[in-house]
């Protein structure tokens, strides 16, 4: 009885391997549908072009990692995952960078994300905040401030002067300025920012938050 069970198990295992091999190489299981999700700044056409999946390619042998690597070269793409779904679909899920700030340079606007990393150069600021810096340290500091600001606060900031990372100033409309200071105590400064926005004075200092001073 035990011998018969072993024989049946072996036969089933062989059949599974054979069926798997047939499915792997079968011309019937091919890509006829590609779904792109998560892209906002990057067009679906750009993703499909970068993915470069041959028409009616075999689905199972398709090298997902290579497809993902090709898509990841697009400027806005921060992360990408590729999934194969039977019987005929490849799903490409894109996670894009969030543009938080930009630094004007001779060759265009250097747009960076919340980590302070420049991911593209463009003529369109894409909703990011203008930043004035002298070096990477200032850019990292500005990115930290933008990341600390509450969602409703960030659009009110028109420019950040981070030429001195220890003396950062936020510039708003109508000449109003809020002195942020260094990148210490960021949470309390973001909270104090709400009170500073409600003040009529043109110069408000929140560098010692929660205390607020008029400069």
C-alpha cells in the first residue's frame, strides 16, 4: 500500500512538472493585456514604452525584474513592481516621487523629493516650493522643513531661504516671513506655524517654538 502511494505521488509530481513546463513554453499563454496603475505625472504611454514588452510575449517567462528596471529609469518613477496574472495580463504598479522643492539652476529647475534628492530637471515646478540654497546641506534642510510642514501649510510657503541651514526663513505672500531657524524641534515649529500664520506682523520668529517672537 505504501509503495503504491509513493508511486502515485511520483506520477503526480511528474505530471505537475510536465504541465508547468508546457505552460511555461506554451504560445497560448501570452501577454495580451498590460495594466498600468499609480502613475500621475508619467503617462501610461511612457510607462508602456519604457517597459518594452514585446507584442504577445509569452507571459510566464517574461522577466519581471528587467521590465521593472526599465520602467524605473523614468524621471518621476520612485518604485515599480511588475506582476504576471493568468491568463494574459501584466500589471505594472508605479509609485512616483513627490516633488516638494526645486532649486533654479542654469539648466532648469532641479526638483527634489522629501529626502532632498533631485530626481529630475524641468521647466515645470510641478507644484513644488522654490528653494534658495548654496549647497546640498541647505537643500537637505529645506526638504526636512517641507516634510515637517502640515499639509495645509505647505502651499502657503512661496519660497524657502536655506542658504544658511541654521537660519532658515519661510517666505509667504505680501512680504511676510517666518523665521524657522535650524532643523531642530521640527514638530513644535510646525505647530507654532499655525499661530504665526494668524499674526498680522510681517516678521515672526518660531525658531524657539513653542515660543513665538516678533522680529
